[in-house]
C-alpha cells in the first residue's frame, strides 16, 4: 500500500496548492506593486508573509517584472548586506558571469566583489570590508544599482527586503538615511519592507524623525478568514481520503484562532493520527495538541529557564487572559503579583524584543499558541509532567 504524503505543510515557504487562501491579499499586493507603490508588510511571525510574497513575486514575473528577495536576517555585517543586495538583484538578471561583470563595472565603480561560481552554476558575490571602510559614495552606488539595472533592462523591478528591521544592526542610522536618500529618486524600482517585529517597524516608518517616515504604505497581514481556511482544511483531508466533520474543523480553528502556521501544524498532526482509520475523531484534536506540546517541550523549557521571575509571571498572566490591554493597571498587577508598573514595563520590553509577546491594536498577547498552552499546563496542572508552582507561589525577584 502506497502511503499518501501528509498534505499539511508548515515551517517552510509554501506555494501552489499548499498555499492557504490569501486571494484578496495576493491581488491587492500585486496591483499595488505593479503600480509602483512601496509597501510595508508586517505581521507576527509565522503568519505566512514569506509564502504570500513568493506568490506575489510569481504573479509579477508573469507581467515581465524583475523581482528580488533580500533576506536581512542572516546578514551579520554591512558587507554581508552589500554582497547579498547585489547578488539577489543583479545576478539573476544576467545569463552569464561576463555580462554581469560588465554591468557591475559600469554601475559600481567602488564595488569590487569576490565572485564565486558554484558547481551548480549559481553565482555568489561577497564583499569584505569593515563598515568604517565603506565610503558613503560606494554604498550609495550599491543602493542605486537596482535603478540602474531596471533602466539597463528597460523593465520594472520589485525589491523585497525580508526582516527589514534588522537593518538597524548594520550601521543602522547611516544606512537608513542613505537608503531613503537614494530610494526616493527611483522611478522604476518598487520596494517592499517586510518584518515580524511590528513595534520596530512602526518606529522606523511612523516616527517623523526617522528617514523612512511615511515612505511605504502599511499593509498589516491578518489571519486567514475562517470561511476560507475551513474550506482549505476540509479539501486537504478529503483529497487524501480522510473524512472530517465540519464541527471538528470549527474546533480546530477555534483553538488556533485562525493562525496560519499553528493551524497547519495542528492539522498535520491530526492527519497523522487519522490517516490509517480514514476519518478524524474529535479526540484527535487533544491527542495532536499533546503530541505537539511534547515535541516542543525542550524548546519551551529553554525559553522559560532564560526568563526572570517577573517575566515568567507576566507570561503566565497573559496566557491566562489570552489578550489584554490594561497591562499596567493596578488590578492586573495585583491580581498576578507583578509588583509594579515599572517591573511590568521592563518585562514587556524584553519579551517583545524577543518576540515572545506582541502588541496589536492595543492588546498584548502571546503569538505562539502552543507556548501559551504549555505555560498554562506548566503552572496549573498538578498531574502534568511539565508541572511548576502556580503563579501565586512564584516568588518575587
């Protein structure tokens, strides 16, 4: 008997039939970028920004638009950023290394990259200089290369910066200023600034004292509408000959709150439990949740162990409330033994910086649904292996 592959994918970029319904966002982003509108695309981690953008770029490519995706998350220095920016924009536009080098020599007089041709034919560019050794003129030329490329090819170009907030770690103030100075003159290039740290991106684009103030149209990515997601889930189960009642799908989405990543993760484990019997039972949801919590336990323990006592208390409080706006109120602080608003503020700042909690529309919440469930089980269950003292027993720092 040939085993069908699990149809629910998570933890990787998905396209095509594995991409859950984002038709409205896909059409709107494609239209905006085709018209030359710069976009600020943000959402909590694991909402599917990268998968959505890959679909958008495919649509743009069909319209003969050049596209480039530059991920800043792995850039450890300004030199890394320069090399990656040129590599992702220029290299794909040329069929031979010779033609690429001709363009680089004409467009970037101060840029002398190391060119590596890999066995598979792919080309990697690297640039090895300390930030202090990189002249503003040379950096400006690199930032302007995308416009020169678009003019040379006589085509529009869309450049996507993923995890754009990381630019602040790469000689941030200088680079931010130069990027805005250069980019504002571009006519053929459109930019997308993506990220998951909303508070950092909002500071960059909403603060009148920052270079990128009002430079891009905000595009907050929300959860997938329940109706569309429900249809997607049922279709995936039914395509693999597994029946699932609509009420069970409703229960899945109620628990995951429509979060794209965690819905796919939960459905993945439910599918594993039901593939041999050919149908999904209601108890499979709890079994799948238990399996996921067991698999994630070591990771969550490490996170918990790194937290201070006030941070742990705040995490438990938000887990129990699910989401709350009055986080500095006296009643909230007293109810959870959080000592004072200054203690809460320090904990909030650290947990938000690490992406453990987030703030959206004035409410604080824990974006990782399974972390929230783990915290609740950890601090309230006497029988759980993950048992820890209840919140009232956690001592003050």
